[in-house]
């Protein structure tokens, strides 16, 4: 049953691969560029040499990180082959294939040895995990002691006019945009997973339960997006 759901999610992203980048830019009003740049800048402070980009999709986050950390060797993984093919075409065009590689893989069962990476990143992929605790444990496993996990994830602002406006946007505007782009089901899925994802304080507790030491959790764009930074403790080897 779990494998079936993962296949369904992968198939859904395969179907929208061609409109994925455009959809991200339209739905975020272009703010997604700044969100990824902010994460990349935070990771650059530690100067990681080997970095894992999770649920990498068409590669926009990995490419943003590469701009901030030119010397990094980046591995991207995703369940949707069609998304990875678009990422590969970008790498070919930019001639970055020597320092960025991609492969199909499941975050909850990664084909990497323990303590393989200096840092791991993900943009809006944690909420797609079937078993979040298992996925976070795998991320912790493949990080070296002192390695940083950086995650962007959507959130629901709790109160105020902006919160009400955001709920209206998710309930009424986002589905219309999804239909116009031809990916109605995918954007209904996006809406539902945003609503279901834990509140920031709860997700921070999940990170700490996994063994991470929380560094920061910062709201972006009125709290509709949060940037989480957590570290595998240096003494956890």
C-alpha cells in the first residue's frame, strides 16, 4: 500500500514535470527564487563540500546552491524520472554535469553509506514523505556529524488577516491556477498537503526527536513558508 502511494505521487509529478517550474513561479508570485536563495546562503556559511539535495525535482534548488557554493559536489535524488530528465537537461545546458549528479531514489530508503554528506537540503519535499519519521531518520543517517539539514516547507499562518487571505488563496485561487496549467490534481494535492503538514513548532520537535539539534526556524513571506536549519550533533558519530 505504501509503495502504491509512492508510485502514485511519482506518477503525478511525472505528469506535471513540463509545467512544474512555471507553476512554482506563478503560484509563489516569483517569491520562490528568493526562498531558494535564502536557503543556499545559509548553507554556504558552513562551506559543505558534499551535498545531498532531496526531492530535487527539476533542480532549481541544487542550482541555487551551486551558485552560492561553486566548489560543492551535489547529488540530487527524486522519485519522478520525468523531473530528473528536465534537471539533466539543465545540467547539460549549463555544463555542470561534472559536479552535480542525479539519480532516482527514495528519501525513506537511500542508497548511500552512513555519514556520506556534509549537508542535505530539500525544498517543499518533506510533506510528501509517506513516513516522515523514517525519512528524517534516513537524512540524519547519511549526514556526517556536524552536517546541516536545511529545509523549506509551506505552513499555514495561524491568525490575522493574512492567514485568512492565505486560506482563501489555497481554497479558491490555487485550484484555478492548477486547472489553467493542466495539473488540477497535483495542485489539489499541494493544497491538501500544506494544510496537513505540522505547525512549525511541532515539526521542530520532530527534528529534535530524530536526533537533530535545531539551529534556526525562520518564517518567510508572512509565515507561509518556513526555513528550518538543523544539525547532526558533532558528537553523534
